[in-house]
C-alpha cells in the first residue's frame, strides 16, 4: 500500500510536464510490480547487473533509466534496451554509448551529469569541462555521435539540511542548462530535460525548474544493502 500511496502523493504535487522516475535499486521485483500496478512506468536503477536481472523478468513496457556511475566496459549490456542514461559523466563514456548503440541499431537518449555539489564523492562535468566536451562533438555545426541524443542535464545536490545551499546548487544547474541549450541546442526541442531532485530535495528541485525527479526511498522505503 505504501508504494501506491506515495506515487499518487508525489504525482499530485507534480506539474503535468514533470516526470517521476521511481528509483527501484535494491528493491525486489514485487515492489516494482506494486508501483507498476499503480500506473508507474519509468523506473531507475544504478547497477548494471541488477538492472540486467530485473529487466527480462518484468513487464516489457517499463522504461528503464540508468542513473548510476557507469563503467565503459558495462555499457554494452544496457544499450539494447535502456531508455535514458542520466549519468553520463565523461566524453569517453558518451563515445562508448554511441558505439554500442550503433551495434544495437538504436539511438540512445542520454543526459550529461554536471557537478554542482560540494562533495568530492560525486561525479560529473564542471561547466567548463562540459563546454569543451560539447565543442569537440560538433564538427561544422554538426553533431558527430549519431547514435546518442543528448536530451539534457542531470545533477545531484549536496547531501545537506541547508535548504539554501540546495536551492543555490539547483539554480546553478538550471543556469548551466539554459547556457548549454542556448549555445549548442537552440533549435533542438529534444534538449529539454533537467533531471534533479530525490526523496529529500525534490520539492526544492521543482521550485528550481526540474523536469524529472528521481525518487526512491520515499516510495519504496529504506534500501537494504546486502
Ligand atoms: C539512489 C538515487 C536516487 C534516489 O534516492 P532517494 O533518496 O532514495 O530518493 C536518485 N538519484 C540517484 C543518482 C541515485 O543514485
């Protein structure tokens, strides 16, 4: 009951154009089915092996998002079916996704992860790394990685109770999004997503212009790492 209750509660708070990604990492298929039966179709996982076990066992109309740090040698396992990779944090990784997507005859949607927090454990491009990466991917104004489509940006805020700090990190992410959109994707309607906000900070993220929130523990309860 918990799962359905919280999905409905969160959806009630969401503007129509904001998507809920239910983060199901470390939760069993039964919990995912409870969410599915409540109408949820977008789920996020952060470990390749776990995702590969779940995907074939669950309904095929689920849209799987990958949200964790992705190693290049594991890209090939998810490119055949993944619907969005939120956590692209290097040029090397983006190029590998392009290569593997081509082998599956797919165009894989990706978000570029930007580093906005004050925590060294978090991954992502700084604003200047992002512009130099993107500069290298347009040749004569043409995007060269034909099997990946950059749909926007993703970030994680610092894990803190200081709401002002979280507001300012998300606002900074939104500013970078606007700059990148203007500079590289002005006529591309598909560059439209800003993935930010988790269980503890999604309301702040919504205030700051998130288009996609990633909520796990509020929906599914505590995770049991084993
Ligand atoms: C685990 C995770 C989430 C969900 O976190 P909760 O606090 O459980 O909502 C969101 N985004 C990323 C990148 C995660 O790894």
